[in-house]
C-alpha cells in the first residue's frame, strides 16, 4: 500500500546517490557497448538503438526505485497523459519560438552565416530521426533521473531554489563521470543548462516541460554540427548563446511565471 513518505535527509541522500551511481553505470555501459560493437563512426541507426537501450534501462531503474520506496509515479510529479503532453509541447514552444526569433536576428545582423548542403526532404527526415534519438538517449532518461526522481526527493527537504542548485551540481557530477566534461565549452555549458532545466521544471511543476525544452534544444544544436553534414555555420558560438540559450531561457522563465502565477521559490513539496 502506497503512503506518504516522511524521509530524513540521510535516507533521501542514500536514494539520490544510489540512482546517480546507477545512472552513471548505465551511460558508461551504453558507451562501452557502442564503442565495442557499433564502432567509432557515427551511425544514426546505431545511435537510435543505443537511445532505446538507454531509455529502457533508465525507466527500469526508476521503476525499481519507486517500487522499493513504495511510492507512485504521481508522487514523483507525473500527471495524466493529456497533461504530460501539454507540458511537453509547452516546453518545445518555450524554446522554439524565442530561438527562431533569435536565429533571424542573428542572420539579419550578420552575426551568423549558414550554408545548406542538403535537400529539404532529406533534412526533415534527418531532423525527425535525430529528434527521436535525442528524446530517447538524452532528454527523457536524463530528465527522468535529475528533474524527476532526484528533484522530487530534494524538494521534499529543500526549497525550489536550493533544489535547482543541488540538482545542477549532481547533473554536472554525472556529466563528469560519463565523460561529457571534455572541453572548456562543456564545463561552462552543462551546469548552466542544468539550472535552466531546473528552473523550467520548478516553475511548471512538470519534468515534461523540461523534457520538451531539452529535446528541441539539443536537436537543433546537434543537427547544425559538422557530423551530420547538412550545414556550414559561421558564428556558431553567437548563435548558440544568443538564440539557443539566452532568449529561450529568459522568455521561457518569464512566460512560465505568468502561466503558473502561484509558484513560490521558497516552497517545499513533501512526497505525498
């Protein structure tokens, strides 16, 4: 029988460390499998297979964790399918609209130049496949662990503002142990991105909003990369900072504050 959880900080810490370690094991295991059996060369199909495996393993460990804790998915912040879809689409629009405006501003002011090396149909297909892959290999599993399970347990002890900082630190630690902190740019980007996602999760009250924001941001960022061969971009740093990060995060937080006007930064939310 499921019940309200009144856990102490020590008990919460053990659960968070356990799920963090399991997450690190999963990502390193997937990386090992990919390198060993799929090779170093980029393959959309092989990456999609890795993505499916990542999501299956992540959902499995979270399911086992909440079963062990005798809590429900709803206690972790999940809602009805209809509400989750709305939150997901909201996250997508919160990024896409201001990012598109920023993109055109960069082009008009000459900050960014883009050359296209592919036809429209092939480009759209590549974007669709990449969107699904990013959803399964990054957005869903990472948000499920960090803005889902970990966020809810932290927020039972700490106010939203403290929870946002702590989950960002844990996400950065996770990124380090899976080898994602491989450059100065990544070291600067990952903690900030975790804070942005945490703010979106906090104000909206749903990890599905942060999933939507996460998946569309990373899809756009990756499709522009040289590994896909669709674009030649000059001024990519300006485009990412101004159009992909600054405008969407500022506009997104502002819009969410109006949509969820009863939100309070100092609120703690017990697992009930």
